C-alpha cells in the first residue's frame, strides 16, 4: 500500500512538473516576449527554439535577433541565459551579442553578466549588469578621410594644445575600436550608470550618470585622461536623439557647447564649420 502511494505521488510530481513546463515554455515565455515587443516597440526574432530547464535548477536559454527600426537599433546574435538555483534568492543571467548597431554606434562582442534584484509576472523591475565589449563609431571612408584632414590642419594651427589633444581624441575614437567595461543598474525604467570606462592607447574615458527610458532623457558626466593626466570634462544632457554636449578642458582653453546633430552635420562633410569654430576660438 505504501509503495502504491509513493508511486502515485511520484507520478503526480512528474505530471505537475510537465504541466508547469508546458505552461511556462509554451504560454508564459511567448507572452513575455510579446509583452516586451509591445512595451519597448521592438521586434524579437527567435533564432531557434528556446530551452527551458526545471531540474536540477530553473534555467532559460534564448537565442535571438532584435530590431527597433524607428530608433535605428539592430541586434544580431543575441544570447540570453537566465538561471536560478533553488537555494539562491536572486536569479543570475548572462547576455551576449555578436553585434549591436545603434544609429552610428556599433558594439561588437558584448559580454554581460548580472543579477535580477526585483521582478513581477510581466517585467524585470530591478537588475544589475556588468558589461564589456568593443565600441566603434560607424563612419564611411569619406568621413574618415575628412576627420584625418581636419586633424592634420588643427595640428598645424597656432592654437592651444588642448584643441590638438581633443582632435587626436576624436580621430582615434571615431576611427578605431575601443574596449569598454561597465557597471549599470536598471531601476523601474531608470538606467543608472555606476561607471563606464573606455580605453584606447593613451586615452581613457570614464562616464557615469542616468538615462530615463520613458522620457528618453540623459544626464551624463564624463572625464577624459590622456597619458594618465586629466584633460577634459564632458556633460551630456537632454533628449537622447539630440542631447546638448559641453566640453571643458582642464586648462579652460577649450569650452565647447553644441548638440549632437551639429556634430553629425560636420561628419556629413561640413568641414569648413569646424575649422571656422576652431579658428574663432583660437
């Protein structure tokens, strides 16, 4: 009699697991992906059937691509793996991507790990991530040649040394990949950047601040060191599509205040404007 009861309980346990697996795998996960698409106004394309594991721990692995055309965001080769051991209160996750394109920015070989701090049935509310990868500003050959030409002219002008350093900085970061590391918090629609560091040769950029997802507003501060010496402070404030950028050199000889759209116009070939600006501020 006891054996029959134990067998029955054993069968009920596995039937329950199977039902839970089906509900989560076929209904909850698909609904969650659909909810993400509607909330963030993105398109998610699963590259292969997702994998869901109940034993020996809870885990989910999803391979996908993503795009948000109105914001010019394309993600390729995305892999999201979330796992929760039964003896842990918080779930951990890993997110990797071959390439993310955000307008003219490219992020290659992104590797991210993190911890989920708070969530409800439909959304991740609070989580912490550590991310690293390679960052590149995507410009064509003509734009690269324009930057090299501008830098060559600036280096020969009789202007403060800070202008020449700023020109070198722009040339290197806009032409070559730079490695970055970061620690970022997500708190109910607010992205808090604890630190973001980008290194390339003699240059080091450190950044912190916040981004409001709902209002699409940024408030960031950055510091630039060249050969371990403080050189520039940068403030980025306003709407993400066209934020205001203020650049101030340590010696106060450089004091630029412009919007990102003005900078994009320069890259489109309007070299005369930047040269006039430099000469005027000489």
